[in-house]
């Protein structure tokens, strides 16, 4: 696999945030690359940095993802005051990106 590196997290000296540099070929099958990253221990920190190949270009628009299904969307509910807060993560039923956008943009 392409090169990867490890850097210290500013939040905890024990947590290591890994940085990955996939090749163009590896980047094509991103789910497989994620599995590789996890096999290297990237999931232990809860996040990782992925630097795309130099010739990679992002999508011009995201108009074609409205029917994509989010299998387990999470609703976050935060309560508290004066510096003491509790966050609840509530897993919702599967929904499309269109439904998620509508829910996210309502009060």
C-alpha cells in the first residue's frame, strides 16, 4: 500500500492520528482502502488523515446523491449548561440523502 505516517494528537499523547497517501489505483476502491487503514490500526484514534493522489479531482456537483441511502443516520442531542454537557447519539432508521437534508434543514 502507499505510504502512511503517524503523528501525535494534540489532545492526548497516547492517541496517534495516522496519515495515509493512497495511490490513484488504491483511491479508486476507497472502501477497500478504508479496510487497509483499519488493518494498520487507524481506527484506534477515531480518525485518520487521507491525502488524495495529486491528480485526483473532487466531484463538480453532488446532485446525483439524493437517492443514496444512509443506512444508520445519527441524531445528536446535546443538553447541559455551565460547561457540563451530555451528548446522546440516537440511531435513526435508514433514510436517503434527500430525506436527511430535509430533516437537517428544518427547525
